[in-house]
C-alpha cells in the first residue's frame, strides 16, 4: 500500500497559479541585503553603542554644569578654590573620553569602511570566480553592480551621517560651549570627526576600496592597498587643506613678556606667522631663530583660519571627495563590463 502523502491541491503550486519569483533589481537587492547581513548588523550595533555613549557624555556634562550653577562655581574665576575645583573635576572624564577615544575612533571609521567593506566587495567575486556566474545571468553587470553597491552605500551614508551629527552636536554643546574644555575644531582628530567630513570620507573610502578590489582582484592585497591609499589621500588633503579657503592675514604688535600681542583668536588654526621688519618686509620666525634677521622688528604677521572657516573648508573638501567618488564609481561601472 502506498503511504505517500499527496500534496494539498489548495496549496500546491501549479503552472497557472505559481507566483512569479523575485527578479531584476528587486531580487538583486534582496540578495545583496542577505550578503551584507553581518556588515549591516555590525554598523547597527556600533551606531547604538556610540549614540548611547554620546548621550551619556551629554547627560554627565550637563549634570556637572547644573551643579556648578547651583553652587556658585560656574564662573572660571571661582575654580581656584578647592570646593569649586572638586565640583568641576567630574567633567574631565567625559571630555577626555570624547577627545581621546571617540574622536580618534570616528576618524578611523572611513579607513575601516574602505578596508573591510569596499575592498572585498568585488575582490571576493573575482577571487572566487563567481563573477563569471554573474555575467551569465539575465541581469546585466551594470544592474548587478548598482544593486551590489546600493545596500552598503546607503548603510554607510546613514551610519556616518548619524555619527557625524551626534559628534558635532556634543562637541558644540558640551565641549566648545562647555566648562573646563578646550578643543579647537582644526586639531588632528577633531576636524575629521565633525560636520560633513566623516560622511564624505566614508563614501570616498568605500568607492576607493571597490575600485582597488576591481583592479587587484585579490581580497587581502586589496584590503592592505586600500588602507594605504586612504591614509595617503588623507595626508595629501590635510596638506592642502589650508588653501581650501582664503586665510586671514593680520599684522599685530610684538609679543610682550607674557607672550601676548601676537596671538591668533581662540580656536583658530594658525597656518603661518613671522616678524615684520622695519622696512615692511616679512620674515618667517624660523629665519629669526637661525639667521638673526629680526633685530629691530616692528610687529608680527599672522596667517590663520578662524573657527568660522570650519564649515566652508569642510564643504570644499567634501566637494573634492565626492567628485573623486563619482569619478571612481564611473570608472568601476565602465570596467565591470569587461
């Protein structure tokens, strides 16, 4: 006796009632999401952790500020006393954590995105030989690449945008306008962790990693080369950053015994400075030290970017990086056909 169970006619698929399988770009997006599940979960967890950390810092700083205001210790001239200094000291811990831990970590995010997300994206396909299977499908290589890049690209955009917004908000609220803090915006780890810089650098690093993976076609070499290139481009951009926006050129008096009279404004980026000689010529301070040419100097010249130049400089830098990103992606899309 045959004991096989016949399929239920109401649920069995028949040629006339079969639902069409997901195809085209929609099916590729679904597949890409499955392929990037680990990356998406990692970014989500990191986003929650960093957001909670920044929220803790904001609450901690605001609590300390509230205590200082209630006890009459809010003004800096009261901090010399032991009582007020003790009440102020708890603010040092969140400030140190923000400047010494979070800012370097956010600065390293674009490099990590390029190495661990961008470089393996195409390099693994070429290394495993699956790129030949992809080309044999009915979907064109361009549509496949568009879907392959859409999910990690959107994830990086959201992740870096939220992190940058939170970092800028905490820096502006609790550091620059906080108590007992000093963190000029143009410092090495401060600048790339604020504003649009993390977003532009993250998208650029992702695209650069994809390009390197396409050219190298080996995963580990592509990862190492991407890290080196991102770091190298960061050094080049940092070298050219002072020229992204016109500097303020100012002549002041000679510094007095206390070193005052020849200083840039607070939170400004001093690009260059030197002495003004009696004939009106300008000499760099290095020449003053080694060539003794500054005897009889009448003033000091300064070239600096004030804190207000942060936004325009970052916009110019972001424009350069996004332009390079567009060119890189254009090259990758043209070469994916070959």
